[in-house]
């Protein structure tokens, strides 16, 4: 990272296809070192005792040559995941990269990301690795990242912390968010409204597709969920829903009311998580709106906030 050596490469994994040989990965494990010096039997014995993976591989796609002017270096490869490119990497892919680094490198990388991307990336990381990262980050930074999440995502992170650490971090988070997080963690049948976000797209039915696209471009970065457009009338009464794909494929002058799906499947504010999970599994939606008795939209709950939390905490 930043042009400095990250790891020593001890071996390379090769594959053949169509009569040609390619480098697929590089091996940075101690197993690779022992194998290289002819001590495969010792490596196997140590690995069986430790229970660790035999290899620690970095995909070749993450590697690029160093600039030619650095001719004094004996090695000539480095990771191609450079700071200026991090903002272009999807949080899921960035999480995979972070899990391959040691903890100090993970912390350095997360500290260098903007809050939104760091928050999204932290959500995607394996729970065991999440715990190590949260312990190592400044508490103020952890609180900053959690404040940028929906309550369900925040509860997912906070739930892996020991009581004292959790208490210190919750003191730095907005009180209203803390109340929802604690409700989600402590009560398995917490009302689904606690998992929702009020940050989603609402549009009037008379808006054109072109206007909707322009609003999307102006406000998408500030939204927690952007996969659906919710069409609302007076007093935020939910009239219909549109998939973002339909909005971007339609002609500019088409009105949203002529595209929207009027038969909207929604949740009640006091529905438990189990009902939300059942509906997600039945219909495959990426989010569900929450409405009151007058069909006023109160919030939106994303699929992963319910399903991830259901598996990690509540089952």
C-alpha cells in the first residue's frame, strides 16, 4: 500500500487453459516459504496443529508492476489497490480485500476512507473480523460509522461488542439511534419500524421520469436505500412503487403514475421481524415499505437489515 512493501511472496499458483499457462495467485503464507525450502512435511505438521489454512493467496488481479524508475528494488511487484482507486471499489469487494490484510492495515485503510464508504464496507466484513477492527479503531470513528448506518445494520455491528465497549460507543451515538439499536438487540420480536430508515426516495405521481432521474442524481448519495422509488400523494400516502431499473429505462416524458406498481406489499409499523423475514423470503424484494393505518409511508426496511440480523443475532 502507498508504494511500500506489504508482503513477501514465496510462491505462485499457476493454471493452464487452452494450452497456455497463467499466474492465478501469489502465496504469502509461511507454508509457501517452508514448501519453497523443501520442508513441506514440517509445514503440514504445523498446519495440522494450528488448524489454519494452508495457503494465504492474493489474486493476481490485485497485483501490478512497480514503476520502472524504481530500479534499485530487487522485487518489482506491488498490490494494485491504491488509495486513489479505493473509492471506485464496491464495499463488498473492499471487504474481501480487508479480510486478507492484517489488522493494522485494515484500520489504516478504514481510517482513510470517507465515512459512507467505510461504513458500507464495515457492514460487509465477517463478524469475527468486524470485532477485531472495531476494537482497534478509535471509538469516535466507530460511532461515526455506526451513525451512518440504518438501525438494523448498526445493531448488527454493536451486537458483537462486549458490554463495556458497547456502552462506551453508544454514549457517542445519537440517543434516538441508540434506543432503536438497544430495542433490536434486546427484543427478538422488536417492531419492524425500529429497523427502518426514513432516508429513501419519495416522488409525486405527476413527476416525469426525466425529473425523477435528475432528483436521483442530486440526492442519491444522501439516501440509505436507492433501489426503489416510492410514489406518494398528499400526507405521504403511499400510492405505488417503482424499481430504479424501470425509471432509468423509461422514456423521459412518461409520468411516474403511469409506470408505478399500485398493488404495494407493505408492513405495519408494529409487525415483528419474523413477518418481515417471511415476506422477504416469499417475494424476493430488496426492501419493504412500512405504513400506518392511513397508508402513510413511515420508513423503508432493506432486505439485509432483517435477514442478516435474523441469522446473526436472533436465531
